C-alpha cells in the first residue's frame, strides 16, 4: 500500500458546502452584532448584503496574501463608507465604495 492510499479521500462538494455554511454563520453573527447600528434592522436583505461583503473581503484577502506588495486600507470614518479604499505600495488601486 502506498502512503497516499492511506490518506482520507476529500469530498469537495462537502467542503464547498461547509465553506458556504461557515460564511453564512459569520454573516449572521455580524448581522446580530451590527443590528443596533442598522438604519433598518428589519430589512430582510441585511443578512444577504453582509454575506456579500464577507465574500468580497475574502476574495481581497486571498489576492493580497499572494501578492508581494505592501497593502493598506483607507478609513472607515465616514458613515457613508461601505468598503474602504485599497492601496498597494501607497498607490490607490480601488476607491472607497460609498452607500
């Protein structure tokens, strides 16, 4: 028996489902924590919107981790900032997204 035969088989469909479930749990936890700051806490799209923001942040994190540049994010100080600006080596790559 070869060493790789002793490794457990990976079920990629289950892994993808687990990742999606974990993302949903994180978005729900964020939703609960941020509810008091929401303009309309009863808005049914709030959780979906937070999940989309989490997905976007995860994609950016994956890209920045693999890139050798020095990364920085802009300020969250303005209440209208939905996602801060992104800079690489001090140069603006993405402007802040506002509401």
